[in-house]
């Protein structure tokens, strides 16, 4: 097979397979589950080994989507149990890979830890300084 033929075959495959390999919503997830189930049955019935690669790709896409759902559910659970300012501070820490020592505008590590545990609150001044530092709207903390 020439390079051009391989590229054309891959492009054709990708155009058809992309919705199954890059799952973005619940409907795509259901379709991928149905397809992988069909492929498993086909492999069982016909002892057809050439489908194992496709099954593996689909399995990875399904697992990736499920991990994203689990992470989102965990985030929602945590954020529903905490005040909006604490959730926003945690989001900033995660997105920017920051630790409790990374916020001199708020205070020392122990003060940040007390805020994160709910023992203390962010003040208006803290929120103004964080909003300026991260270029975000202060209303995100409320």
C-alpha cells in the first residue's frame, strides 16, 4: 500500500469513526456503547480478530468520556457542599497549578488553608486582588 493510499484510507476511516472516538455528549456515548456491543458480538460469532483494534479504540474513547463524567460529578458534589468563593479559589488553584503558598495577596499558607477548609472567608479585598491577578470578574466568587 502506498503512502497516499494509506492516508486516504485513514481519512475515510476518521471521517466515519470520529463521532465514536471523540465522544462529546450522552447521545454519542450511547451510540459508542451500542457499536462496541455489536462489534463484540461480531467477534464472538465469527471469530473475527481484525475488529479487535477498533474495539480497543472505542473502549478507550468510552473510558475517557466516563472519566470526564466522573470528574464532573465529583466537582459538582464538592462545589454544592462549599461556598462559591471557596469553589472559585479551588478552581483557580487547579487551573493554574497553584498551592496554598501561591497567594501572597491573601495571606500565608495557614490562612489559605483555613479559607479552603471553611474556617475563614475571603474578604472583599481578597476577591478584588484575586480578580485583578487572574483577570476575572469578581462576581464569580459569589
